[in-house]
């Protein structure tokens, strides 16, 4: 009789220990699952999907300072593209120059006015010359504000009879401004000047 009670008491202790271990294991697994789900939700909320041409493209949020070099280079490249990529059509010239002037200060406007006074754009139209530019490299100093740059590019003047290649070097500084539809990077080129523009 006492042996049976002793066995029941021992079995009860074993079941009690096993139950406590099982409860602790369930609490730990549940806690880990909850923590992991919150971590996953946080990670998913940092991702943005952009729909482009019917395809979902994943985009990641980042601080502006992380990508400032990339954004500056693209801003400078787009300015040079708009300012120097021209076709023999007055509307195309006006549209491109207008886009370029949204990205720079009065130094670019002065350069445009000088070229216009010299009849440069009229010559492009009358001689049916297309002008294209390819930016080779951009040197940036992002350690000092406003950011100084030097742009090295190749310019092509395309006629029906020939193509002339020119070496173009420009420099200037870039400062921060508010972002807008006309200036998506939120930079403004200032003190822009052409250092070299000669046939290769």
C-alpha cells in the first residue's frame, strides 16, 4: 500500500517537472516567434515596391547622406545632358535648355545667353546639326560644402556629312535646395563654367 503511494508520489513529481519544462519551452518558443514576427514586420515596412512598366521593383529606404555621391553625379550628368544634347529644332532646344536651367543658377543662364547672342543655336538649326554628349567621369569633393565638381565629357556634333568629336571639361559647385518636379534631386549647380571645349 505504501509502495503504491510512494510510486504515485514519484510519478506525480515526474509529471510536475515535465509539465513545468513543457510550459517553459512553450513560453520560450512563443516569445521567440513573437519577437521574430515583429522583426520581420519592421523589415518589410522598410521596403517599398515601385511599379515600372508592369513589373514590381523593390526599393529600399536610405538616408540622403548614404547616396549623396550618386545623386550629385546624376544631377550633374542630367544638367549636362539637357544643356548639350540638342537637335536642329527650336522647340527641342528650348525644352532642353529650360530643363537644364532648372538644375543650375544664373551662371548657366549667362552661358546660354552668350551662346544665343553668338548665334550658336541658329547655326545648329540652319546647318541641321545634332549635338550629343556623353559624360565620361565626374570628380566630386563631398567633404566640403558646397560640393565642388569637375565634369569630363565627350561632345559629338553630328552633320549629314561628318561627325566632329570634342573634349569638354566643366566645373562648378553644387548646393542643396528643395526638391521639386523640375529638380527631383534637390541640388542647384552654381558658378558653372567651361574650362575646355576643343576638337579631339
